[in-house]
C-alpha cells in the first residue's frame, strides 16, 4: 500500500473533540473544535498534507442548505478536512483517531499524482 490516498472528513462546524479520561484537564474542560483537533493530530502523525477546505454553502445528512455568513457560522454548517498521504499512513491515522466520531462521514479517494519534470 504505497499509493497516495485522500481521506475527506465531513462534519458540522459545531462538532467538538471528544474528551477522554486520559486527556489533560484543560482539554477536557474546553474541548477544542473537531477541525482543530484533527488537524493537530494529523500534523503530529506526520501526515503529508492536511487542509481544512473553505465551504461557501452546503448541507450534511439531509439538513437544510446553509450559506456562508461573514459574522457567524451556523452550528450545522458543513466542514471538510482532507488528508493526503500514503494509504497505509492515512488508514492508520483514521483507525486511531476515527473511533467514536459518529457524526463524521469519512470518504477515502484514490489519488493520481502528476509526474513532475525536473
């Protein structure tokens, strides 16, 4: 499994990271956004590329359509994080960090890399 793969994670703007009994007190008390939590863990895991896509409009799971607003995001506004790396590395990351995330839709997509001339 040495090919590149993309993992797209779709979830609501208001989703928070789940606190575990082994996490620091402050983390349990403040619970960071799920987007920040996943991006930080992707960086620590050495994932080659992690991007929080800017969403202008959309919906998840049959919700009503939500549009971007300059002042505030609706709590059910969609977010999308994309991780790209070797398939084995991305699947290992999701196996570790995807547990207990019932409100996240994970989609694995194969990648075709363009040849770079040197």
